C-alpha cells in the first residue's frame, strides 16, 4: 500500500501547493513538472484529501488465505538464547516467560535455540525457565558470534523445525541476526516490540511504538510464517525458576552442525574487550530528571543525591536534545526500558513515551510542582512541590543517616 502520484492530473500551481502543505516536508518538486514523495512521509494522507485526485492512496490487494501459508505446518513459540562468556542474557529468560504465556493460548510448545561452543550445559537452565524443548548447535567454530554462520544455522533450524512464532531479544546481536533471517525466509520482522499477544488461530499480535511513540501499532502477519519479532530488554518479567530432573534428557536435542553452515567470508583476527559502557537498564536505583530542572548547573544537586543513594542518573528526551546528557541516559520508548528497584523522578511530567520505558519499576517516587502531572498516575509515592526545596531536604535526611544502605533504606523512605 502507499501513495500514488498521477502526473497527468498535476499542474504547476497544484505542485507548489502540495509542496507547501505537507506537514512533514515529504513532498518536493521533481524538476519535470511533477512531485516526488520522500521517505519522511508519514502517510497522514493530507495530500490525498487536497490534491483533487492527483495523489491517491492505494491498498495492496489482500493475499488469498487459501493460497497462502498452511499455518498447521508451523507450531511452537521459539526463543533464541543469547549468551556471552557462558552466561545466558536475562532477556532470554524474560522471553521464555512471555513465550509460555503465548503458547498457553494455542497449546503449542515453547522451544529454545542455543548456538555456540560449549553451550550444551545451558540447556538445563533454559528448561528450568520455561522451555519444553531446547535445540543445541554446539561447535568450536561457533564460539564467537559471526553473522554468516549464525544466520546459516538459524535458517537451517527454522526450515527443519518450523516454529510458528520466533522471539529474539532486541540486543546488538538480536538486531543484527533477526533481519537477515527474516529476509532469507521472506517473512516480516517487527522490531523493538514492547508487548505481545497471541490469537487462538496462532496469529501473533506484535505491539510496538510508532510515529515517534505517539501511537502503539498492533502488527499481525496472518498470511506468512514464521512470525518474527525482536523484543526490548526489561519489558517482560523474568519467570520463577523451576527445577527439573537432570535425567530429563529427551527435552534437549543436539543438532548436527554441517560444513555448509560454517561458511564465512570473514574471520576474527583479534578480540579486544571494551570497558563496560553505561547501561541504565541494569541499575537498581535511578534518579531521573526532566524539564523541571531549570539549568544544567543544577544537575550538581542531582548528582549529589544520586551519590548519596548509590544511584545512576537518567533523564527524559528533552534533556538529551538540550545536550545535557548522552542518549544512553534516556528512559522511554526512544531510549532505554528500565526496571529498577527504586526510581526517583525529579521534574518529570510523565509523558506516555517516558512512562512506557519505566512503568515496570518496583518503586517510583515522583517530585513535581504540578498536582495534575501524569507522572503521579504511575508513581508509588508522590510529592507535590518544588524539587529545589524537596531535594535539599532529602539530602539533609540522607546525610544524617549516612546514606542508604541495607538497614537505612526503609527508614529513609519513611
């Protein structure tokens, strides 16, 4: 579907009007008496309504379901296990918990896929976190993540086992691997999902922010399989671990690795680990600042509070745009999703894009001078007042107790 320009219905005056009326600046003159519609088009269809038929919006013909994929041939919800240095990434456990919920709707199994070297020992842990079956591709050549062999292995597995839905963490590895697999299989890929639902007919409803976070898109692929999505870290709860007998080996399947899978046009010459970068997603205590902070020099007061709490400083999008913070500090749909034990919001209004990135926090304390601020709708505790008065009072209390520790934290909260 998309916009179609009918050049025979255009005239110079109409072209100029169309260029000037587009709210996104997506329409430009093509130098040949017509107009071009660029990538910044948001399909608002304002040009369709005002062009007297010179621009139309046309849907692609719906695919005949009878001529489409046979959904009965694809069964199960698959989670790709991401790991590093022998440790399974927590996003894998979160996805296994969500996969269990989705699979309960259709009665399908939950499967996990592990690719690497010396990774067979991870299978039992994946079973304990919700997988019914674990498929393991274990080979010394797969020790380090290499896009070509990992893609070959993943593709081979999907063609052989035919999972109906595939969940991949929206990490650096997941965002590199998933698009290649989807392209090879000719199926769609929904990136950075923040919610998932399952229909009884096995259609996966993939929910993600769109148009800068102003709407939540619900995406369904009713005529293709498998259904493929990447999911943000920290948006789902990690399930409780359940113990299974160690001899329950029929649920772990060791898969053959063929020479064709290992073909690669690149090689690793050397590996140099970078110092750990800031990741607010991993912080247990966060202090988030918004536009209520009047000046950049006032961040010194916030830093003092963060140091007393042993916290990491985060921010909202406007402060990144002001140049006060690096984008890695931003919480929200266009930033990071966080689940700290304690989140203190100072001068944060509570825009929907921001709240979506932190609503899973255990405890949210909000300070805002506006009693109608949206942040109070999600806050565990709220203080209506000037943060320039409340923060010094909190600092004074923290200094009198020596900061927050295991024994002081509840007292300070009171």
